[in-house]
């Protein structure tokens, strides 16, 4: 459902915050190998927080539901969300867990490897989410990811389903999910590896993380059979596949100079949520999201790379 009130589109994000500790390296280390880094940065991260910021920068009213520790990193998160204009009434703090931490290594080609210590994100419960049900019910779109447990994910999609709030699930990091979650998802946004993790029973020609477009179409079709409404399968620089019961469309992404791919998926998902909240058709929404994802990779680090609305609209028009 789109935003029909004439007010800003509203996106509720249930998910994670992690402080990101990022190191630039010439090449990724192998087992037992030490590589000397070429730079280090500390900054905010977490897929939930990143996607909320992405939506806010694209002129949506963004609401965040999640958990933080009582530590400096948690204070930094609250300060960031205040600057970005994000509603944090659904954020809880306290308990013994630390604020989540993510370790990111970026090589000279712009590719990245990420590990996460979830901390307070693991403490987010289904009851916590249900306590913030009004934030989800009154939103145009719910956006949720998998840096939190199945229990809060299930609670979020159940609340949204009951309220007819559009559900986007970004299944990252990849793990198998029960049908009770997938059947309530309107838009599933896996990359190629994540799609293969969810569609475990599909035989494909390429058993690696990425295969040909025919394999991707086959896997996306299998995800529809699991109860998902629509699949927007992201394929990096090749754009995305939009797969519905009516067929498959390939949506291109503009060619850009790649600096850091870390925030591409978060930018894509935040933009898709905003576009759907504004009432875009599926193809137009995915195109808008592809452009936002492309812009994100032209800057180093996630938060600096998340684009403002004017930049996305301009690139959409010039590459139409």
C-alpha cells in the first residue's frame, strides 16, 4: 500500500544497530595470514540502522525499533539518529549486552568482508516488537532484516500483515527461514547468495554464490512458491531481477565508479521501501532502488555513501 494521506511516506524499520569498525587492506587475508591495513575508520552501521537512514535521506518518515547497550556506542547511535531525523521511540536500552559491533574489511577493488558481534541486537524479542506495534501498524511499509532473531522478525511481519502494512524482508545475513515468516512477506530482496540459502531445494547449474540469470530466475521462482509475494533479487552491477507471479523483468543499474560496495544493499532496500510507500509501481520502485544502490558504492563507508533524494531523482532521470 502506498502513502495516501498526502504526508511524507512512513517506513518502520525493525532491525539492528552495530558500530562499524572498518579497515582498508590491499587483499583479504587467508587462514592464518596477517595483512597490514592501509586505513581504519570507526562509524555507525547495522543493516537496520543503515536502511532507516537511507529511507530518511530519501525524504521518508523513518521509525526505528531495536535495542542498544548502555555504552558509548549506544550514545553515538542515538546522536546519529537524532541528526538524521529518525523516530527512536521504539529503541530500548539496558541489560548486560553491549551495543552491536561489526568488523568490515574492504580490499583495493572495493569488495568487502563483514563479521558481526550482535550484542544487544540478540536481546531484541518478539515482545519488544509487539510493544511497538503502533509504529508498524501506522506505517506504509515495514522493512526488516536478519541481524536480529526469528522471534522479533516473526512478530514484526505478523503485526504488519494484520494491519495491511507492506512488508519488505531483506534476508541478510543469509539463513533459512520458516514458512510462517516468508508467507507474510510482500517483497523479498535477497542477493544471489541469500536467495540460494533460502531456496535450498532448487537444483542449479552453478553451485556457487552467483550463477547465470537463468539460475537466478529459477531460484526466485522457487521463493515465490514458498509464499513470498514478489522477489527483487539483486545482482550487483547487473542490476536486479523483479520476479512476480506474472513473470520476470530485468532492471538495469547505472554504471558507476565503484569505491566501496558495503552500503549498496542497505541503500537499495531503504530506497525500495520509500518508493513503495510513495505508491511507485514495482518496476519503477526497483529501478529507483537500483539507482540508490549504485550511488552508494561511489563513496567510501556506508553512511557517507547513502544518497540524498535529489541525487537519486537526478540519476533516475538522466539514465532513464
